[in-house]
């Protein structure tokens, strides 16, 4: 419960600090994605340069046709590696941001519980039923939040397992070709 200007200023400073930390983590993720994209673009440019050199070095139509055919084949293993790298970066950023949000929610829950306790101490006689109702509602809301949070984590774990399974299947089928 905000009891003074100093408490309000402290809460404001904490909110700004949390927002800055979230923005920094988000920017860090974007920087990693940009670096990955630059690395991928550089590798693709180098590969294209090598392919052009090979095409120019071809001495007959058969060799040229074979080179064009081999260069036109998709490279699923490269795409899979790129997709895995993007996934790892986004998963890391998401994990960091999720941890930050969970810390903020825990702090907010504690502040709310403290405010309810302060209200209960200052409540007039005969309002115990109302205070108990508020405490029960707060407890039920926190329990519902925990259930949703747990279900979300389980969903994310299943989704990650499915993505990994699909990536393995795609890698396996690409190697068979």
C-alpha cells in the first residue's frame, strides 16, 4: 500500500527499472537475430560467388547442366540449422522475459497482500467478513494465476517437443535424399 510520496517514487523507479530491463533483453534478442541474419547472408553470398565461379569454369554443356542442377537443389539442412538458431534465440529471450514478468507478478502479489493486511489492521470492528472475503478472493486469484501459468508451461513444453520432433524428422528426410 502506498503510504507516502517516497513509496510512490520507489514504486515508480522500480517500474522504470523493470521496463528498462525488459527493453534491454528484447534489444539483445534483436541484436542476436540481426547477427544471425548477417552471418547467413554472408554465407549465402560466399556460396553464390563460389557457384558462379564453378559455372564460369564449366567447359561443356553437360558439366554446366550438372552444376546448374546441383545448385538448384534445396538445402534443407541449412534451413533447419537456421531455423534452430532462430528458435534458440527466441526461446532464450522468451525465457528471460518470462522470468522478469514472474518476478514482477510475485512482487505485485506481495504488495497487494501487504496492502490487504494493512487494510485489515485498520478496518473498523465488524468488517472481518469483508476482509476475509477480500483475502479469499486474492487467494483464489493467485491460485487461478498459478494454474494458468502451469498449464502454459506444459503447453510450451509440448510445443517444443513437437518442434524438435518435426526438426528431427525434417533432418532425417533431408539426409535420405
